[in-house]
């Protein structure tokens, strides 16, 4: 077997035509040749740059970036497999169930009070007299607190479905869902999120404030304008009504300033996260 000539006669690197030499760095002699001003940008590029600078809400984006870590830390408390059903789902279900149970209980009390399943009750329901039909009501009246509660349940269910259930169905995970997901939805199509979150805030805050006021016995009766005859009592109840309304509007405005004023203006997400969010919104036709 013939031996290779290069193996038998090796040469050092410095003796070859392409030598590997170590050189010390030296400054460029004619550095002034490279100190030239760049040509001006075309007008289209300048216009697009100015448009992007006007469109990008730097303050909202920075505030949103500061809020995300706190949201992620809070998830460790209320979005675990143990705490989420106990701290989120169970109180909501118990609150709604108790409200419906109270209405059924009051209806049963009215039936007992007015005769239950006696011939008199049959005559009451089938009487030809319109006055009796309108004066005696078996079901308790629906107040603003009750109506707003039922509406808020529907809005809350849609919110949970959009932010918790749908990401699990589409992406298999909801850990990427945060405030930036909401801002991305506002950036895609602003009108539907504005309507949805405005209703969620107004109805939710109104139900909570009036519910607490009712619990603390601060609210006037439901039909106080019709049953209040005394002038001083009527004035007191009017002040209480306007006071609760003022607290409701103030809290809703404060919540909207952070939720709609900052998150809605933060702009779309970028990179792979934008692709994940787009797939979720496309699944609901948004």
C-alpha cells in the first residue's frame, strides 16, 4: 500500500503558502473615509416610521409589562388545580344557587300565604277579574340587583370561556393568557371587546356595589318612590340612592381607566405569542 506523500513529509503551518500568523490589532489609518453621513431615508419610510411611533402606545405597553409579573404571581394562588375550584368556581356557584333558592323559597311562602293548592287558589289564578291578577303576585319582584346578577352570570361565563376554556381547547394550555391576550384582541377588532368589557365592568360593578349596600341595609326599598309619603324620609332615601350610584360610577370609572384605558391601548402581541393569540381568536371568528 503506497504511503501518502503529505504524511511522510509534513510541513509546519508557517512554512505553507497560506500561513496562520498571529497579528496584533492595529487602528485603521484612514478612519475618516468611513465617517460618512448616511443618506436620508425615503419619504415613504419616514412616513411609516412616524405612523408607527404615533400608533405605538409606549406608556401603555410599559405599564402592561409591569403588570404581567403580578398577574403571574397571583395565578399561583387562585389558578392551581386545588385553589381554583375552591376560591373561584365554588363561591360563584354557591352565590348563584343561593339567589335562585331564595326566590323559590319566597315564592313558596307566597303560595302558603295566599292559599296554596286550594279551590280559592284555583279561583285566584283563573278569575276573570283583572284586578286580582295584577294585585296578587306569587313570584317575588325582580329588583335591579337580581336582574344585574343574572346578566352578570352570562357575561362572566363568556369571559371564562374566552380566557380559560377556549385556550385549553385550541392551544392545549392557558398559561400564556394574560393582559397581553386582552390587548391583542382589542388590536385585532376593537368594537366587540369594547362592548363586552364595558358591559362586564358596568354590570359587575353595579351588582357588587348595590349587593353590598343591600347587605349593609343601606339601600332604599325597591319601589321607594311610590311608597314613600313623608317628605323627610323621601329626601333621605333619595340621598342614599344617589350615594350608592355615585360609588358605583366611581368604581366603574376607576376600573375602566385601568382595564380599558391601559390594556385596550397596549397594542398587539409580537412573535410566536401573536400566532398563539391569533389562533384562539380565529376559533371564535374574531
